């Protein structure tokens, strides 16, 4: 005690140092304990992962039933989707070649009248892409498909005319594979799908397409 009283400053330093050493030791021990626990948790998780990775799982009965339910729902949804698509597809009724030519003339006249009403400029001698069939009759076997395609092309051109574009610059139709034989008119080089319509918007803020640009050059008309 006399020594502490005689060396009060040094004794205070020793006491403070001892307290700091104890606190530092406690902090190191706590950190080491946390690190050890985290390492053990990691090693356990890694071991479990490796174990699961090496397993060859086999579906049990519950999972098999769930999978079958999902498949049944998918098949039903796909069937409904196909039925909805069929409802949107233009019909392909049986047609004689002369009936197709008559329908083509009627469709061309109706299209020209609609274009005149909506002030839309069409190409000269516009025949909805069926120019060759204005001079010759199609094969009887392919006539129903041509009638279906005529309905779809007329529906497409009517959409553009009702949008009141400034003009339709071109419409190119790729011959059907079933048509066969050389066409009486030159055909464009092969492209992916059928090429649709080129249109330009009218002035004065009318709805339409960008001026001078073709409309969806890769759109396929089924």
C-alpha cells in the first residue's frame, strides 16, 4: 500500500492497463466465438449441400400428383387457346376457281371504294396481291386456301384504310406452296414469311405509319 501511495501515477497506469487488457481479451474471445460458430454453420451448410447434390431424387406420390395436375391444367389451357385461335382464323370454304375470281373482283372493288371514301391512295392496278389470278384461274385444289388468304389480306388492308393512312405503297404476296408451277408474274426474292403493306401517314396529325417506311416487312400472313 505504501508503494501505491508513493507511486500513485504509476499505480493508476497499471490498473488502467490491466482493465484495458481484460476488456481486450474479452473482445477477442467474443469475436473468436462468433467466428467459430459462423465457421461451423458454414461447414454444416456446405456438407448438406454436397449431400443433396450427390443424391438422386425420385418424385414421391404427392409430387407426382401435383405434377400431373399442372400438366392437365397446361393441356386444358393449350386446348382452349387453340380453340380461340381457330375462332379468329378466316374460314376456308370450298370454292370453284370461277367463284374465287368473282370474290377477288368483289374484294378489289370494295377495297377501292373504301380507299376512295377514306382518301387513301392505292397502287395502280391494285389486286390485293392476286394479280396473276385476274388473268387465269387457280387450281381447284388450292382455291379454298386462296379464298382464305384473300379474306385475311382484305381484313388487313381494311385495317390500314380505316386508319386513314396517306397511301399504301405496295402489297406483295408470296405464293402458297400448294400453288405450284411458275407464276405468270415475277415474284420477289424469297423472304421469311409474307411481306405486308407499306404505308405512309397523312398530314394534319392523322393516325398512320411513318412516312416512306414499309409496314412490318416480316409479318407473315397465315
